[in-house]
C-alpha cells in the first residue's frame, strides 16, 4: 500500500517528467536540475523504506520496445524535432 510520502514523491516526479510506470519516470534534466531534484527527493523519501535511483541515458541510445505502446496515440515525446515514440 502506498503511503503518503510515496504519493508525494510520485507527484513531484510527475511534475518533472513523464511516468512510464507507477515508479518509473523519464525526465530530461540539466546537471544542475538533476542535483536539485535529488535534493528535493531526499527530503520527501523515507530512507529506511525507499530506494530512489537516477540512471542517465545516452542522448542517442538504442530504444527497444515490446508490446503495445502505453501512451495514447496523441502523446509524443519530442527531441531534436522528432517524435521518439514509435
């Protein structure tokens, strides 16, 4: 069961990026904003019960997807003038 602090973390991250799953988000950040976000999250989490991780991805890294697209057809993820969602 989600407790209040998890809801706060989810809302905070939802304001920063796009939720891919309940606890997985894609967020485009500068180095400075990344540091600020991690400081914000450190104040919101319960360190004894949660684990927050940030995985930087390469700008032009390979993307592999299986199954149906989870986003509505009218949702696009735009970068450098193109839609990154198939």
